[in-house]
C-alpha cells in the first residue's frame, strides 16, 4: 500500500452505537500520526449496500457470529475483514485498532 493511499475503514457492530465511539478514537489516532484515514461506524445490516466504499472492515467482538456473512460481502470488493482485537475494544484503544487495520491492508 502506498503511504498516500487513503484508508477507508468501517467498524461494524449490530447498530452502530459502540462502533461510532471506537471509530472516533481510531480517527483521532490516525490524525495524530498524520495518516489519511476515514473511519466510519455502521451496523452489519447496512454493510452490504456500502461495502464498496471501504478498503478494510473490522467487526466488533459482539457480532463475531456475522463474520462469515460480512466476509462474503467484503470478498466481492476485495476488502479484508477481521474481528477487532478484544482487548483493544475493551479499552477503546484507537491506536491498537488502527494498527490492526493497517496490518490487514498491508497483507
């Protein structure tokens, strides 16, 4: 991945409530590092319509059972999907979640 490529990350939970809090923390972490990152929060249900807007997707631990379904949608657009690291989620650690997203994109 080129450093100037903008990263568009979506963090998915059931309704988008906790994910918007985490998304803001990740956005702040990216800003501190001077990275061009857009972080959105959303529900897994609306991901199907919006998947093509993103280049990485993270699922919150409480929706891990939907990973297969989300991955099937994401694969059509070549989007890596993973579960948010549980510890990072519990701590709302934007830096750690950002690192996770960057690793996924660079695979």
